[in-house]
C-alpha cells in the first residue's frame, strides 16, 4: 500500500503553521510525516485543534516534571505528537479545580448550561473534518467511520443540552395532611471519567455531556493512545463557553491518575469505559469513599442467525456488527451462531461480503478496515486463532497478518468454532468472525448466555414471536433484531452481568449523574 511503503517526507517547511501550534515543541515536525498524515496534520493545525498539553483549571499545562509520552499513528508507526505524562499531582489539581467550579457551574440555570452545551455541539459539528482526521491518525479507524463517530459523539452533547432543561423532580402525595413531600434531583458533584481508545470522542461526550448538563464538573482521563481527539474536543468546549475548571483533562500514568481520582473525597462519581479487569479495580477502589460508579466493560456479543432469517439482512447486519472499527468495539459480534439449515448458505454469502472489505490506511477513501491499535492487539488475535485451530476450527478466510505489515490483520472467518475455544469464551477485539453451528432455539439461547459478559446481542429472524421470545431470554443489556448497528444517544446503552453497571445515553443516562433529595415540609397547619 502506497501510504505504508512510501513514508515519504513532505517539504512543508514553507507552509503556514499557526503561531500557537508552532510554539508548542510537542508537535512533531510535519516534514517527518508521511504525505497524507502531514497534510491531515496541517489541516488540524490550521484549525488550531492540535492541543498537546493537559487542561487544568482552564489552562493548558505540561506534566509538572516535564515528562511526555508519544502518540503514534497505528497505520504507519510515525509519532504524531508528544503529550504530558501526568500523575497524581496534576490529577489532584484538576480535581481541586473541578471542585471549586462545581459551586458556580451547578448554580447556573439549566438554560444557561444548555446554551453552552449547544454551542459546544455546534463547534464539534463545524470542525467535523479535523476531528475525524485526528481520530483516524491516532486510532486508525477509516475516515468514514471517524466522521460517523463525530456525529455520534456530538449527538450526546446535543441530547444533553436538550435534556438539561428537563431534569424534573417530583411532588409526592403526603401521608399526613400538614406535610408536603418533595423530591429534588441534584448533581452528584465532581466526576472522574476514564475512557478507552476505540471511540476517542464518543466515549468522552457520552459521559461529559450528561455530567455537565446536570451541573457536575469533570476530570477526564482519555486513553494515552488517543489523547489528541480528547484535547481538541476540550478546546472546543472552552471556546463554547464551558467555564474553566468545569472540564479538565489529564493523561499519562493511568494507575496513578486512577488512584488519585479514587482516593479523593471530592470526586463523587467514577464513570469508566474499558476492560473488565480495570473496571473491577475501579469499582473496588471506589468502595473506600463510597462513590457512585458507572461501568461499561467488555462484551462477548452473540449474533444469532436463525434458519428463517433474511439472508441479505443477516449478512449485512452481522458484517457491520463484527467488522466496525476492525472488530475493536465492545458491542462487536464476537460469536456468530448460525442455525444448521442456513449454515452453508450464510457462510458462503458472509465470506463473500468479508472479501469485499478493503484493508488500508484510514486516510485513504476506499479503506473500510484500518489497523489494530497496536502489536499487542495483533498478538492477542494470533493467540485466539492458534487456540481455535488447535482445537479443530477451520480458517475459512484470512487468518494471518495483512501484507501491509504494522498492526494490519486480514479480515478473517473461522468455521466450526465450539465453546471450549478462546474465540467463544473471550472478546477477540479484532477482525475475526467465528461461525458456530447450532440446532435448536434453546441451544442457541443457552450458548449465547454461556458467558459472564452481557452487553450486546444480535438476532436475525423473520419471525415476530421468535424475536420477542429470544430477545427476552437473552441476558444482555442491548439486543439488535435484524440490525447490526443499534447505538444511539436516545436509547440506554449498558450491560448486565460483568459487562457493567449503569446506562449511558437517553434519559436513563442522565440519571447516573443525579442524586435524589427528599424534602419533607412539616407543620404546615
Ligand atoms: P483497553 O484494553 O480497552 O485499553 P483498559 O481498561 O486497559 O482497556 O483502558 C481503558 C482506560 O482505562 C484507559 O484510559 C486506560 O489508560 C485506563 N486505565 C488502565 N489501567 C488503569 C488503572 N489502573 N486505573 C485507572 N485507569 C486505568
């Protein structure tokens, strides 16, 4: 692929670079980048959106000891920028700033908070292209998906701006006639938000939008793999008039930052999206100060294709559910269960569809599959494939690293997968679709529920009674019926069992940032 092999330096020296960005020594000189990455970075710089420092109390700051970490482009390995490697001291200051801003931000009227959020939404949309370029550069996803994520991410801010004005309380009929009983909804307080790399914008807006709408203030810790999108979004928040201190961003030493958030009595809530292992640590660590906790953890999504499914709908839906972001989402179909009568037909059509996926650098327009996030992710996929083949599965398509090198992996289909294989038991988080045959509805539901995870599930059938019955018996927080991409800001997203606690998006997601206060007014005469 041209982009991978060329790595040609571009002579950008004579081009204009805005003073603010040029002043930052953290930006890697564009002439050291491949042509497409250099051109993309130039657009981002021109828009003033390449932020390479943390944000504390409205100020862009370095790590106090000056340490930095590199942000790399997974498609090429090139270093895009260096960002501060922060720790507990910077996090404590960010918490203090969020805490002191809480009193003013939470006292604004809902309408004032709503207007600032709406402005933030407008700014995100008007910088859609630069934000998408940043995401593709640091995360690897194809531009089309990155643009989709900007819309999706922005939608949580828009929705939160609207809902800010609809946070109603209650009046309860009293049990004694001289009393009045009221319920107020009030913001939780300072929120610590820890987010992953696979959705560098949306996982932040899904938390920060509702938190700010309710009157909470936030310390965000984005993934160290993808901090640039988070910092650009924070810059736009400042421009929108979200006050200094209401939104702080720190990154660097994840366990140290996490511990500082957990130990603080001022942080009243932890909201996290990421691995189940880290989620459990955060939940345990929240016990000491009894914080509210919301967790979006790993999934192991079954995608059940019944004999009576519309084959085109099933192939299209399972392809989208499996291969979005190269299989790196927690709602990606992890196990495709196919009923015996349709197995051969589905496998043939599905493989044909997978063959049409184009692997490449996300900056290229034709790309539909970007690289995996890093070498460790590829090694995990290799381990799962080796485990499956050693236990009798057969690779029907792909099954190896892509000729592009780096962390590119071939879109893969594996047949005859069974429940003793890693591909069945754990999330592969890569472009591997395991096909698992089954006979009866009961068998499919049992296999689907045979896991500690419970985030998303998908079913494909033309039968309305079966849609109902199976949806109801799946132990999952989300079910897609004849549809592979179901997340939206207006519906509750979240898992059961070890996939998490709480919901994001929708009116239910707003409640996660609110406390109920009961007021009893007595002796009214
Ligand atoms: P993934 O495997 O998807 O990267 P992780 O759970 O490792 O999932 O990472 C999700 C987020 O959690 C990232 O921002 C990461 O830096 C952060 N993280 C990892 N370990 C810790 C920890 N001990 N405390 C707090 N945050 C952590």
